[in-house]
C-alpha cells in the first residue's frame, strides 16, 4: 500500500461540465473533510478544489477504494453523486504524488502556467484541512515543503513573470507608471467582459475610485454599483467610491482620472482629439489609457501627448504573448527545481523510516559512550577499563531498549502518520538530524 | 604607506568593477533584486579608509584638483546610493549609479597612478577657509547632480519605452516612472541649492590665493554659470510652467553633461 496518494481531476483530464460537478466551495470542502475524519479510511487528508481541479491528497489507512470513498463523501455533501466516470480521475502514489503537489504549487499544472492564485489556493486548502484536523506529520511536512517549492519557483524563474491576460496586462502597465495604485481613479468607458475584467483587476490592485461612463446612465450606475461592491467595497469600504456619468461628461471627468479603460461598441472614436487634447495637455500627472474596443474608441493622436500613455488591444495582446513565451522558456528550469525538491523530500521521508532511525540512535549512543570512555578511561587500569566499557554498553542498551522496541513496533503495525510522528519525536529528542548531517556521504 | 596607497589606488577601480558586474547581473539576469549587497558597504568603507589614509599621508584634504575630486565623487555617489538601497530595498538601479562611481574612480586612479602618495601642487587658494566652504557644497552638488543625471536618464528610457510600446529588459527591470521622476527632481533641486552656495562662495575663494584669473578659473566660471542657468531654467519651468517630468529629466541629463564637462576641463587645465 502506498504511503501517500492523490486522486483527482483537472482541466487536463475533464471538461468543465464534469469539473463543476466536483468543485467544492470552502464550506463544502470542510464538510467533506469532517466526514473523512469521522471514519478511519484515510489517516490524513487534504482537499484542494479550484475551478481547474478537485483533488484529494491522502495517507491511506485501509485497502478501501479511495476514489469510491471520496466520491461517496462528495455525494453526501452535494446531495447528488457526481456524474464522473473513474477513467477521468488520475491517481499518483508516493514520489509521484509528492511531485504532483509540488508541480501544482509551482503552477506548472495550471491552465495558465505560472498563474499566481494557485499557491494561495493550496494554502487555503491546507488551512481548511488543519481546521478539520485531517493533517498530521506527513501532510503537514509535505504541504509546507510545497509552499517553499512554489515560492522558490516564483523567485528563481520567470514562470510567474509578467501578465498573462489582458486584465493583468492593464495592471502591469499601470505599475510601470504608478508606484502604487492606491488613491488612483479608474474611468471605465462602455462595458464588455474584458474591459470589466481589466477595471476589476485595477481596483483589486489598489485603485479605490471608479467612474463608469456609458451611453445610458442607468447602465453605468448599475455597472458602477456592481464593480464597486465586488472589488473595492470588499477591500476598502470606507475609502471606496464609485460613480456613473454619461459619455458627454468624459471631457470634464478625464482631468481627474489616472487610468482609463474604454470598450464601447460606438464604431468611432469616443475620446477625440478636439474634445480632450487641451484637457489632457494641461492636466497634472500621467494618464494611462487602455483602448480595448475594435474599432478603436480613442483618437490615436492623443497618444502623442507627453503625459498620455495609450495602448490598444493589440499592444496588450503583444505584451501577454511575450510574457507567456517567457514563462514557457522557463518551464524546464521550474521542472528541475521541482525534481530536486522531490528528491530532497524523498530523502527526508526515507530518514523517517524506523530502521535508519534505530541505526542512527544506536550510533549516537555508541559515540557518546566512546567519548566518555576515552575521556575518563585513563584513570582506570586496563581491566577496570574493560569492565567500564561493558558496564556502559549494557547501560546504553538498557536505555535504548524501550524506544527501539517502540520504533520497531510502530514500523510493523502503525499507520505511516503515527510512525512519522513518533520517529520525528525521537529524532528531535536526540538531535539525530544534526548528527546525520555531520556524517560523511 | 606609499605602497599601501599604490595598492589601494589600483584596487579601488577593480572593486567598483566587481560591484558593477554584480549589479549588472541583478539587472540583466533578474537576480536578487530585493537583496541588499554587503559588498557595497565593504567597498564604500574601503574607499573611505583609502581617502583618510591618503589625506593623512599627504597632509591635506585630497580635493585640490579634479582627479582627486573624482575619487571623492566616486565615494559620495556609491555612499549615497548605498543609503538609497538600504532605504528602498531595491537594487535595480544600482548598475547605473555604480557605473558612474566606477568611471569616476577609474579616471582618478589612472591619473593619479605613480604619484598617489605624493602631494599635488597645491595652490595657496586651495587650502584656505573659503576654499573649504566652496569645496564642500561643490561636492554635494556634483554628487546630487550625478544622481539627477542618472535617474533622469532612466526616466527618459522608461518613458520612451512605454510610449513606443517596447516591452524589453528595461520594461521588466526599471522602477515605475513616478519613482524615477521624483528622484531625478529632488536630486536636481538638492544639487542646484548646493551649486548656488558653491558659486556664491567662489569669488571669495580668489582672495585666498593670488587672485589670478587663470584659464582653469575662467573655464570653471563659464561652465559653472552655464550649468547653473540650465538647472535654474528647469526649476522655474517646473514651478511656474508645470513642466512635465520628461522635460525636467532631459534637462537633468543635459545639465549633468555640462557639469562633467566642467570637471573634465578644469582637470585638464590643472
């Protein structure tokens, strides 16, 4: 039986209509974990559910079919059994399961490789499992190791560098002009999924004032209300502000905004040179204008003003493609880090077996005995010294008898988590990790 | 002592070069941008020790000619940058500032090679009270204006890159415009004030010496006045005309070139 396994589905193995049947909200995941904890099938469990994957990492206690068991619990919580065949689930055991979690945390398994949210999602999943008390020695160590791997890949490679969506590219560009988006005002002209996503991303990154300009004021008010409550309202209610204006109010509005996103279906320029050139020229400070509309909403001549940074959808697309290419080039580097850490984790896990610990403990006591015999033995005759050696050997054996018997027993009968916890305690009590590090090879 | 000074004179540009390579790697290879470099502080301390030793050995403050001043400028530039790095925890602009420090020190070391342990031909005017009151603000001005030049140049590079939609190394690595712009502006303002004090004291300095209007003195007066006017125009433009940061940065770069010309001319004529 494997010591650690993972079963799950992801965007690579299942279409969205199957994934959504297994996607678990935070409270649902907590209830699934509570159900798992009440039974004795998994010794430890960690449940990760995002829009792209639902997977459970577990330390099995019995030979029961983990997939059927997990789906039962999901069905109990959701009230309906997910319509997912066993063939779309993947299962990885031991080192492969470790590798899988490290790859997930490093964002190598994400739909957009290098995206930043996954590490936070793994952390949330871990906190949920800790609250549900379904983690112990093995998953605690593994998950913290995975956090480090995710962080290492992020800092040592370009896997997460740059923006990978039009919305993120808007934030990226804004951050090259403004050191902080706090206190900045965003003007959203028109509507549309991409423009709203860009406005949402800017607000989520710190901008705290939103003005929506639309042909119909009612639509502008509705959109301003929705976006403000969805983003800034949640982050900084007391500072947040949102207002709506008609398209004819743009000339007087643009003087007081820092970022403009336009996406109307007007079919002709909405931000025109005669209307805005003078206002923009005389305003203090830079303004970033992102024109997502096709045909374009912004008169290209406005981009010639010294304090105007104008980008259209092609510019953003070029930036995103360049960033994705950079990320792609760094995948081998990230994979090498993951493989290295999988090897290290494997060595750590092997050191937590009972046999090497017993051997190390015996060596440790023998070293202490020899050190003291060498130090004090000179005061004794040869015969007394031999007796002293026999006496101290017997004493060491006696001291070690109970811990060694316990370790052997745990090795034979106990669940991996229980054994790991016991071995870990012994190693900490006798500082065996430091001793192992000192040994050659 | 003479040997020690000779070794120090030879070693200092090398140390700045090593720093430059380290900061170059940070910038171009995107390594450890938030890590503070202990080596920078080591080099600054070593440089300070070298100048103190040299001052003790030759018996005067080593700022009597342009080549000695260049070494002090290298130290001041590196020292101020070390402070900026400690405060901002961002070492991305280090390569540009330290390039300047390296060039200052390299120039100084090359021109002092073989006579680093010997006193220069010090004019009586160079050691008087007015001289000291001129030299200190002048050094502050040179350093601040060097910073204004470097950060102004970085601002212009990023500003133009963003306007031309170029997404290259500079786009990835440079701090945002509203960090670079104010840095250039504040450095320019500091440099201008210090330069004004140095220029105001300059006529009194002539009284310390023989009062002779040598070619060196005349060149310094002309170049210094030109640089002062350039910076004054920038400051008035910003205060009265609300000039944009790009124009102020252009002037900071131009002014720095004039100031460097001033230093070079006065060095060649000394």
